[in-house]
C-alpha cells in the first residue's frame, strides 16, 4: 500500500497562483528599469534642442545619439526578457492546473449537471492568455506611473497637473464604460453559453430532429438565445461607442493642448524651447501606462471573470483528499439505509432507506416499475451519484474511502444511456488505457462481440466516431458491455444491457453473466425481460424509491408474479 498526504492548499488554483507570484515579481522588477529607460528619448530631445542646435556641435550630437541608441537597445532587451518571463508564467500555470481543472470540471458536472462547468476549461485558457499577453505587461508598467508624473512636475508644474488630470479623466471614462456595459455583456455571455449548449444538444440529436420535424422548433429556440445575445451586445456597443468617441476626442485635444501650453510657457520665458517637445513626450509617457491599462481593460475584466469562475469551480468541487490504496476487493457489496438525491436537485430523495447485501459471485436482478429509482440505485452503487445518507460498501470499505482511479479498476458499469468516446474499438474497450491486446480480445469474447468486431472494416482498429456515431444501437451496447467487463472487475452493474439486443446477442449476454458468476464476480442487472432471471441468484424489487422485496429469485417472483406468461414482465420496468 502507498499513502500520499493531502495537498497543503484545498484550492489548487490558489496554490499555483501563489507559486508564480515570485515570477510576476521579477517581471515587475524588470518593469522598473524598462520605465526608467523610457526617459532616454525625451532627455535626448531636450539636449538636442537646447544644446546641440544652439552650439552646432556635431561631436555632442554623435555622443548623445550613441548613448541614446545604447540605452534603447538595453530597453528592447529588457522588454524581450520580461515578455519571455510572463509567457513562461502563463505556461507554468496552465501546465500545473490543466489536469486538476479537467478533474474539477468533471467532478462539478457530476455534482451539478446544470452548472455549465465545461466552460471553465476555456476560462483557464483566458487567464493564461492574459498573463502571457500585453494585459499583464500593462499592469506591470502601471505602478511606475508616478515616476513620469514626477518628471513632468520637475520640467514644469503645469505639465505635472496636465498629466495627473489627463490620467484621471481617462481612467474615469474607462470605469464609466465598464459600469455602463457590464450588465449587458454579462447577459450576452450567459445567452451565448445557452445558445452554444442548445446547438450542441441539437447536433447530438440530429436524427431525432429530422425524423420528427423538430428542426424548426429547436431552430426557434436557438434564435431566441441568439437574439438575446445580439440585443445585449448592441446596447453595450452603443454605450461603449459613445464613451470611446469622447475618449478619442479627449486624447487628441490633450496632445495638442500640451504643445499649446508649452508654447505659452516659452513665451513667458518659464521653460526653454526644447522643453516643448520634452514636455509633450513626458506627458505622453505619463499617460501611456494608464492608456495601456485602458486598452487592455476588457481583457482584464475577462481574466478577472474567468478567475472568479475557476476559483468558484475549485471551491464548489473541493478536491477529494488523497486516499490510501486499499487491498483489491473480492466483490462483497453491502448497502445500508441508502438515501440518494439527484445531484444539483433540491427535491425529495429518489431512494430512501435502501438496504441489501450481496456476496462475491452473486447476481442480482433489479426490477420495478418506471421511475422507481432503479437507475438511480445503479449510479449510487458505482459512485457516480453522491450519497445523502447511509452507505455503499465494497468489501466493508465505503466507496468514498477508495481512491477514485483505483476504485474504477474494480467496477464495471454499463449505463442506460450508452456513452462511447471518439477513438478506436480497442481504445473504448480498454477504457482508453494502455492495455495488453490479449486482455482487450478477452473482454470482447466474454461480452460475445469478438466476431462482430472482426466484421468491421479495420477490426479492433476501427474508428467509431464521436459517441460511437458510426455504430448501431446494438453494436454500441455490446461494445459498452465489453468495456464494463474489461479486466474482470469485482463489481459489474448493467443498466438495461439488453434493450437493443437481438435474440443471439441476448444469449451472449446471459452467457457473459454466467461466466462472471463462475469467476466470483458480483453482478447487478437492471432488466425487464424474463430471460435474465435464468442466470440471477437474487431479485430486488423497487417501488417508489424503497425496497418492496428482496431475496432469492424463486421466493420473490413467486410472491410478485401473477398467473400467466406475462409474470416476469409485470414485475419489471424501466427507471
């Protein structure tokens, strides 16, 4: 056994952000020297007009030009180094958090299916792009804004006040733009997510849409969301356009006004003629950090929004603590007073007080009328749905005590809604792990689909398409059964495994269950066909989320089966 201690920070995103702070500090350190070197150009202009032009000294001009060229070269090198540092910061953050973000999104979708957590992976990209791009560079330059304002005051107090006033007005206009457009942009973002989800759902069910004439109705649903996006964006763009037009006017007026003020000060003999150009450059440099922040404001707002959503994701789906590896189970299943509510649902539990026990090698038939909770119980048995109360124990250990990855090695699950993944037949059977081809073929033969796979164009190397789109319903179900029994897990839960099977394939299913029993594997099957009882040891009847009867097949069916050939069918149902 091995044991890995729990991470120091419950939120891995906060932990990784703390780790990159020193690198961001290095970028800010470089920014100090970069901003200091920006004084080279205005000082050069000042010396040219006040000294070189007045003295006509070519040697002074050459010396000043060489010094300025050297300083600007250092400036360019520091800019390059800072840019590389920030790019590496973004990549380091992404590499450190990407896998945990994927797991958190998966966990969040299980706990709250309507939470739109899948967009958080895009949010991680947004934050990385902001850190690696010009946005964070603008923030690194912003703290040195007082240096340029001080230089303006040194040249003349009027220049200092113009720099302060211009920066304040520019910042206020940006804040006004953000305040007046934030609500509409949030509405547009939410509507865009709903529209995207609507399109994805429609494309996944394209055949149903076409066959049942649902295209127009679903198109109208998408158009409603799309119109909401356009309306909100139009309002936001109108407001933003008005403010941006005034901002451009203010900037152009300020640039011209600085020259006018400089000319006035020269007339009053308060500054030299060279100070007109130097003052214009100093004020422009003072405004530059603010204008850079303004120019990247939307990127900053997007990055902050993405950070908030990712942080909420990790907070809401607090990482499961590392678990000690437990010994491989033999398959004994104990369920005690189980209470289950669908994830994200605020309603009455769908299962109440469920209790039963199975020994290794037992085969249980789970039956009951529609909406009695059979599929909900199957999800709870494999750890997909959280348990509100009670326990599900495998060999005496609660499912929550297991390392989820290790537990998956000992569980096989075939859900009612079959989900396969884009890739080859072999990859899907092997659960997309590195596996011995012999084990893949053995699983296919146990599930009775080896001959079916051999008939495919490329056999086990056949690409099945996204969600197995190139396969029939029966083929998908048989491959999903092979995936469930791959590696001979100790607990196999099959939800309606024969709903798409013909007679021959159903015979292969019964043979598979019989072979699993011989191997001392515990099997739970949800079915409403009477043929399944031939290989079952026990039956559990669910009614309205509670156990109506549990026991050996012959005892339960004799009590619940009316006379006639429809005996078993009347006891069945689909959850």
